[in-house]
């Protein structure tokens, strides 16, 4: 398990019942019922070590996409710096739950968040876990791991699905570790909900809700 940096005094902009407040992380965790951890938390050192070794092997063989390496360099500072975006976490309703909304206007290709959570081996019961994101090292090449954000995660776990997303999820490599990051796919106006496409595999076992935007 990796050592997590101290960020508990950071503030998050939260809105519920029409009231917007700035909450410290422990207050936000109490409100949402999930631990706020905006970085990948590896279940064990062996999991981390295996991922690094797989990545280095694929890099030597030239199997990593140039795009994920370039974007890893481009967004390295955000990935490594516990970046907190200008967003408001807002309670929408009992059906949708929480959502993330732009607290300012964004340009295309701005970094929003990493999809963070517990990186662990996949399990059969994950089919019923709506917060799992497949952990891959390169596009189309699966691993035995998943990113589980059910009980912990960052801004990424509060982003809802849309068939017409304004965010793009993309894979980047930083220091031989893969990260799924979410960046703006177009200009976004202040107040817009930030959404991305969960993908066909996610909806293969679930009924799609009404599109949010």
C-alpha cells in the first residue's frame, strides 16, 4: 500500500439543498459516506510492483501508445500534485445522487481529475460495483486489476455519465504507472455539469438513465 500525502485540510466546494459551502475533507467524507482520496491507492506493494514491471516490459517492447506517454509528460504536474479543480460537488436528487459542476469556464484539454480509488485484483462481485474502472496498461490490453472507487476516491467518482460528454477519459503513463485522467473535450461554461461516457461495457449489464446533457 502506498503512503498517501496529507490533504485533509484542503477545501471542497459543495452544494446541497441550494446552499453552497466550503468543506474540509473530513466534513465532505461525513456528508458523502466515502473516503476522499484523490490519488491511486494500491492494495499492496506487490500489486504496485507488478504493474510497474508490466509497464516497463511493455515500454521496452514498444507496446505503449505514444499518446499515453506524451500526455503523461504533459499532465504529470497535475497527476502528481493532488490537483483540486474549480468544481462544485452538488447533490442533484435521490435518483442521480451527486454530480460535479464547473465553477468557472474551462477551455478544451484542461485537466479535471484522475479516476482514483483502490487498485486491486478484480473479483466476481465487481459486476455489481458501479464504481469500478478497468485498470489497463495500454488500450485493449487488460490486466487482472481494477480501480475500485466505491468506498474511496476523488472528484472522478462524482462525475456522471452522458452520451454527449464534455469530458474525455484517457490513459496516461507517469513513472511507469498508468492513470485514467479526465480532461475537457470542448469549452465548458460555468455552471455546466461535467460528464463523461462510461462506455459500452458499463451499460451492458445496466439500464441507461436519461441523458444529463
